[in-house]
C-alpha cells in the first residue's frame, strides 16, 4: 500500500512561531514547508506591494496546493504556512485536502502579544530573505483580521514554550 504524507496547516497571528516551528520539523525528517511569504518574496522581491500580494494570492495558493498534493502522494509530509487568519480559509483548506484523502492536522500557535512583538523585532533585525519585515503598527492591523480558532478546529496548540 502506498504511503501518503500528512498535511499540517499552521495557524496563528504574525510572529507566533509558525515558520520557525515548521523549519525545525523539516530539518528533522521527510517533510517540506510551503509558505506563501516565501513564494511572494521569491516572485516579487524583498518589498512586494500589497496589490501584488493580493492579486496573486489565489493563484499562489492554487500552485502550492497542486505542489502539496504531488509531495503528499510521494509520502512527504507538508507544512503549510498560509494566511489562515479566518475560519473560512482554514475550513476551505482542510476540506480541499481531506477530499483528496489526505490526513490534515491543524496546529494553532498561541503566544502573548508581548512575546510576538519581541519575536517580530528580532525578525525585522535579522537578514532572512524568506521572511517579511513587518512594522509594529501593521502587527496590530493584521491581528484585527485574525479569528481565533475554536478548540475543535485544531489538533495541537503551541504556546511560548516551544
């Protein structure tokens, strides 16, 4: 019987540790991280416009879904780091993969605002070309779009201890 990978949907506010966690998981085994941030930065360079990101969002998701299915069917686990800020986006992604027979796990990252702001400052001071630099005023704006998942939505919650 063919081994199929598992998909992990990463959900949390800005600077909650989603990408850092996924990168650690990728280093430990047969897995890959698919990140919209990385894709947008590789396509548009270090400072894409809001219009570029918004206009390409659906097609970038479709591309990464297609790629994820190929990898999953090769038995490779996939960590998906998208903008799962709304319940509707989380439900849509989960349904898509489940309809393909893929086991889906959602990991919710729940950190304090103070910890996230500290992490964001470190990220902004760093030189990672695969991470957006996000101004502190924008963190609050993005937080206003986030719908906290209910406990039945996620399989694991990760706090400041990871």
